[in-house]
C-alpha cells in the first residue's frame, strides 16, 4: 500500500507565526508515518509546514499516486490544538484533491475529533478520533484492501449513515512507539530559516502526552486528562540521534507539562551528563511543580534555557474561577527561582475570562511589570468544545466558533467589557511591557545607545490616545 502522509498546518497561512520564523517539523505526522512504515506501508510525506498553500499537494498526488492519503496533524503543536478555521479549510481542500485522484482519505486531528461530521461531509473516508497511532495500526490491513474495518476510535460513513465506534484507551507505554520518521523531512529548509532569522537551529520533540490538571478552559480532545511519559532513557536516545544526525543547537520540548513524574527530571539530567550531551532546550511547566525540591536546579543543569508557565492572571479570583490550581505567590516564587538559576522566563497571560474586572486586569499588569519575564504571550480566553468553559459560554457563540488564525484573538462571548476593549488591551499590555523592558535595560547600562531605546519606544503601538481609549471603553464610552 502506498501511503502519503501530510497535515494541515501551513505556517505561511498564519501571518503571525510565519513572521516569527520558528517553524518546526510535524512531529505527530512523522510518528504516524513511522508506525505505517513499521506495518509495511510504502510511506512518503507532503510537509505542508513551509508550503504556500494546500494546492501544492496536487503535483505530489500526481507523482506519488497514493492509495491512501493521511491528513494527520501534529497534535504536539499547540497551534494545531487551536482548531483554526484557515487550517480546517486547508485540510478540506486537500481531502478534495486526494479524492479527485481516487485515493482513500484518513484524517486525524483535534478539530476533526470534535467536528468529524464536517470532514466526512467533505469526503474523508475515516476520521480517527483521539490518539491515533494504535487506531492507525489497526486500520492499515483493511485500508490495504480498500476497506474500512470498524475498529475502536473512528468515525466513518456506512450506506450514508455516520458510524462512531467506541473510544480507544490512550497508550500508556510510549516507549513501544517507533522513533518519528525524521528522514522524510527536508531538514535543511528548516535549518536555513532558523539560522537566517535567529542564528541557531531548533528541533522539536515530545517526552509526554496529556495533562492531568483540570483548568476549565483547556481543551483535551486527544488525550483527555490522562498523562503518560516516555522514559528518560528513551528520550535521551532520541536526543542523541538528533544531535548526531541533524546537529540542532536547541530543542523545544513540546509537552503540555515537562517532567511531571517524580524523579523524571533528575534522571534526565543524570543521563545527559553521563553521555556528555550538550544542548539547550525550552519547556512548558507549572509554577507549583517548579517549586518542588530541586526541580529548577536539575532543569538548569540539564540544559533548560527557557521555561514558559501559564501565569494566566495576576488575580487569584480569576485563577480560582479557571480552576487553575496555582497561587499568585507561586508565580512570584518560581520566577525568582528560575532567574537565580539562569533560566529565561516566559509568561502566558489571558484576559477576558468571564467575571474578570478592571481590578483583576490591573493585578495582571502589576504581576507582569513587577516580575518582567523575558518573553510573554498575551491572549483572550478562547472557548473550545469539550471544556467546561465552552459549556458556560456556548449560548453566546454565534456563527464564529473558532479563530481564523493564531492572531485572531476574537472575544466570542459576552465578557465584562466589549470586544474592542480587549483588542486595545492586547496592544497596550505589549507596549507597556516593551517600554518597561527598554527602561530596565537603560538603567542596567546594558544599552549604551539611547537611539535603540528611542526606536524601541517609537515602534510600540502605545499612545496617549490608546490609553485614553482603553479607559473610555472600560466605562462603556463609545
């Protein structure tokens, strides 16, 4: 059986991400391709990450003439979990092109798990719901014969009727999976972009799946609340392979939470030191976990360069409403401890959660400007199907239920202030942060050229008008 693997995340279609020039290969897609190869399929890849649009799949389909096209999105990339409509449209377009040459089509991603009817309506033969590798393995013998075997974990059509099989349990022993099919990627294209825009080359890998915490705005269509980890030995083996074959300078550990299992981070550090592996990496974690024992020290010694945390808000009332399970003092404590160990700090912040007041927003600004993390990501709360947050606000949702791209930031429900307020607030927060950062650099004498400070302030969108407008909108002034 000839199998063509692809995915629907096109960096070029997401202006914000393309301008960042930080593309990563489609890790989940490569892992699925490795599973299919293990089962005897003849595997090729159309990597849409750097492609201009879905029409670029046409010559690949003509050249490869696959029996089955797998649109298998990288579930490890947070961008695919956002279920952006521009990427859904790209997936539907590729389904159409694949059906035009007579290929069967199998789709697996967060969006199709939630909205499988739409994908089946547009021609997909099978939608894999949830975690895909075991289901893919079970489907392959039937697909090789041109039939759909009704295995657990799928949705499909039979005589015009949608059939949805039982859910499949998530994998617990992740070490049983093969290494991703890295050889299918044009790695030099990624390397050139990274070196040109950042001066170093970063690759992605995943050490875990899922998250056991229950923040009520966090969508988990693939793994639910289960959390499973690869062994430190298995991860170090992959890192050693990637360092030897592709020479990355840096890794993005694209887990929802890195190193949650007791003793995992310590063992990871020990193995890296034993094998004399030198690399830098960034992770996502929680402030409460980072304050446990010697976690931050072990992360620093194993090469952690940047840690992003979901600070979310400077208001304890908002964190409690989100069921975040963290305390404001833990954000301060973890930030201080990361700095003491030479680790860069990133904050995810979100505004507009139902019930958030101007006092809560001011508290978030105080948290930001007093701690001054090295990087920030600012968003508004985004309701996705399957979350308690979505159930709370779904009656407010009209035709628009998903963001178009990652810079959409539309407030799609009724909150304390009108949507225009949050658009301006987003720019305002970034501006205050950049100006404060510039002033801090000046005070520390790390910027001797005042022209750099002037340029930094000049190019921020903050103005007295915007500041006035922000205050006016908060009081309902049009």
